[in-house]
C-alpha cells in the first residue's frame, strides 16, 4: 500500500536501505492493515540497544501508512536530555503535534519510540481510539500487554545473510562481491547488529580506497570502541551501551558487567549466583531483570546468554566500575535515565 502523507511538522523519518526481517515486516504490515480482523491495535517491538527496533517500526509504518487517513506520527518517549518523558508531557506533545479536531484519533498510526515504562503510553493508547500504535522499547513491557493486549515481537540480531544483504545495499554489490569473506567477517565482528553494521558501512563509504578486510582488522583490535563515527557522537555503539547501563539502578548495571566478564557459557542461576555472590533465587531474579532490559537473551531452558557485542562492551567497561554486590530490587520509574546522545531515529 502507498505511504500516508506526512503529518504536518512531524513526518516519519525515512529508513535508508532497509533490509532483512521479512517475516517480521510481513506480520507487522498485516497487523497494521487488518487490525480489526486481527483483533489488535498495539504492537510491541522489544530487544537490545542497537538491534533495529525503531528502524523496523518506521519501515512498517511507511508500508502501512496508507491505511491511516489521519497520518502517522513518531513520538519519542524520552526528552532531549535522554530522561524518560512523563505521561503528561507525552500527551501534551501529542496534542501539540495534532491539534484537536472532529474525528481526531479515528485512523492515526503512532510510533511510540523508546518507551521506558508502560505508564508513559497507556494514556496515549486510550486517546488513540480507532487508530493503532507501534511501541518500541528495550523492556519487554509485559504489564502493558497485560492491560492493553497486542502483538509482541522480540528482536534478535540479524541472520548472517541479512547482514550481508544490508552491507550490499549500503556499499553496493560490486564492492561486497569483491571481498565476500571479508564482508562476512565484518558482519560477524559487528555482531549482526544493524546499528553496528551501518556504522562500519558508513566508514567504508567515506573511505572508498579502504578494503573491507582492512576495516574488519582495524575493528577487531578494539571492539566495540571503534564502532563509532567521529563526526556524530550519537553514532556510537559504546555510547549507546553506556546509556543502556545508565538506565539501570547501579547494582543491576554492576551485575551486568560482572556477568559479562565470565566465560562465554550459558548463564544458569547457579553460575550467576557464584559470580554475583548472592543466593541462587536472587541471581535468577537479577537475570530476569537484565533479560527484560534487553541485555540478556534466553538460552537453553533455565539459562540465559549475553550477546558477544554486549559482552565485549561489559569487559571493557568493567574496570571503570566499582563492584558493589547488592540484593537488587526492581527499579523505580524515576530511576530510569540515559545520556542524551542517541542514534538518529531511523537507525535505532
């Protein structure tokens, strides 16, 4: 379907060279274009920082936009300084972007980006009667799904062939075809994370004489610190992951760093208890919180794992952090925080 005309003052950003996730794209577009038939008007996209949640949301919104006569709106749920936007301010932002008029809310698609807590978006969903919303968050937002229903997509890293397709779309088939093995190695070093792949590809685009193999070798010697662009500090994997840790209560962030320093094995509650110096039941609760924050993945039954890119960041960040073993409690909403510098919306 054709894309909707942009909402005045708030057009959806384009997603350059979007590739991959065909099953998710098809499912999302189906849900958004046949929401009455599918019985849902809310879609939650969750996953690790830099995994491409916002890019997928925007891509799907562009494809389905023609089904929303009042247009599509991207509403970031964090302030410009990076702190969580309270529900009242989010509602005011929405009112300013779309002044009240007869029939408002009857056919609008909202992209509610980077949600920290369900209470930020519940009033917006209630007000958007007749429309639909794509909600992106590092958190699982199970409480939101419990109260408002909806479909849930937990995004992981791209498949190797999807990473190869992304590099080809950005760099061109000739350049990637000249160094196929180096391109595969580069994608692996980037952890098949879309943001990391785009940063590496941008470096290669601006240095046309640089071989893919040489870029991969350079990155390999200092990962993930070299996955950053000098002319825009927002385009930085380490800064993004630092921000993810700053959102957590300090004891939980410390637990992430300590677990990241362990051997690359599935993390069972018993192993985590040994590493963290706490009872096994408490260690399991800690890992559940890290899973919900997008910093751990589910492994075999009863175990978790940490993606290698996040593990590399944890190993690098751990010496800068004093370890403070603490019995953890769930974070209060006002404790959620992050640095202001985030990648542009179309690349998150």
